[in-house]
């Protein structure tokens, strides 16, 4: 199949779905509407590209026509140069639109931030990272809900897990998974020495019930008394839940709610997301076995970024990007520049691998 045939096939499929939806769609209405929504931007890009190609062909025909007056031919040549630039832009937009989509891109996110090496300073840094993502989410008008947390002894968090709900949340945050390193002078440091500590970030697409089926026979469910603050209530009721998924060994503990039922529901949701993430990582590793790229690999042990406070510098090691806008990044404002660069790198990688157009 030629590239032109492939584009024609997409256009015909788009028309066919539109016609079937106009007739009611039957029992397939929801699936057809979803497919149409996915095809809309692709079709728009194809039509724009073809319109620009036609415009160029018309200008070239005008230039080649011996009956065209010299002045008109000169104007057409000027327009042809501009048309060629627009065609190149339209072709690139179409190539990107034709790339395979990550089915999880539009999903909500389970964000997990954990203190790594560095003691109290690592917990403080984990808190700073979480606030960075929280502010970034707020700038996108996404909703942030804390699922569970364990505070550090000097502030920050030993671990904090939150749900970030909003369209495209996973697409924007999925490259954040990995080890984040900080270099700065702690508030408790009297000699002004720079300390290095770390925190790990995991970004999981929120799983739906249909993604991961949890059989009761595969689960070990333990109840216990909550270990956090809560006064007499904590001492009297076993509201905390620990779920162990026997086939994978994944363990989830939830003790934020007073209700055992609510803790179990939250634990089940988190367990599904962790199982789905593990399955996606295995699939990604299988696909990436023969290539070296680390962008978006999701390897939690991989150091992906360094935040150097004395120099006001942030470096993403996967794409060798260094920005001197650390303050803006930590406020969530400058994070888009890094995410855009990572997204562009992934798109370039996919274009090269797919040989799209």
C-alpha cells in the first residue's frame, strides 16, 4: 500500500463512521464516536496537507503556462516559495498526527513520590517535588486528590500518593517517572556545604475496572489498625487494609480513611493501576529491547533529572537539556518547557522508527 492509498483509506474510514453515526450507530455508537474523535485531527491534518499541495500544483501550472504574463509569473514564483514552506509545515503536522497514540494518554494519573537517599533532606525534596506537580496540575485545571501520605520527621514526605484527574494528564506527566536528584544547602547545614539527595517519582495511568480484572482468589487481604494519627479511633478499629496481589507480589497498604470499606476501595484502585503499569512496562521493555533510548522508559532507578539550587539550574539527563529557570520549574510554571522537549524527542524517535510518510 502506497502512502497515498493509506491516507485515502483513513479518509474513507472517517466518512464511513460519520455516515453510520448519522444513521444512529446502533449498539456500536460509543465505540464509533470515540474512533471518530480520534480520527478527526488526523483527517484535518491530511486535508490541510492536500489543500497546500493543490495550491502548489496550481501555482506551478501557472508558472509553466507560456500564456502567463511575466508579472503574473513573478508573483506566482513568490507565492510558490511561501506555499512550499506551508507544505513542509503541513506535512510535519500530518506525520505527527499519523503516529500511533498511547491509549493511556488521555487518562488520569496516579502520582507516587518517595524520598530516596538523603534522610530528612530527601523527604523535604520529595515534598518540594509533589508541590511542583500540584502547582503544575492546578495551572492545567486538573484536580489533585491525595490518596495516602507518610510525612517526614522534619517535614516533606517519606511517601505521598495522589490522583491527578484531568484530560491528557498522563500524556503530560508520563515522562516524569524516574529518580530525581537535588543539590542544595540544607537549612540545617551550618557550614554551607552542598548536599545531594534524591526522590523517586512514579507516574501511573489510572486503571479502569476493565483493564485489570482482580480475582478474589488472587488477593490476600489483611486488616490492621491504622498507624497514623487519629486518637482513640486508631486504637479501637482495624480500618487499615493491606492487599497483596499473589501472582505479581504487588502490595498496597491504605489507612487514610476511617472506613475499612473506603480504604479497600482506594487500595483496589491503586492496585489495579500498579498492575497495569507493570504490564505496560513489560511491554515497553520488550519493544525497546533493541534500542537505547531512555526517554519515557519509566525506569524508577534511572536518574532522569538534577535540580541544582546554588546555580539555579535544572538538567534533564535523557535529552541533555539544561535550563537556568529552576525557580520557575519548582513553581510548576517552567515544567512545560521540559515536557515539550521530552515529547518532541519521543515523537522524533517514533517518526524514525515508523518511517511515517
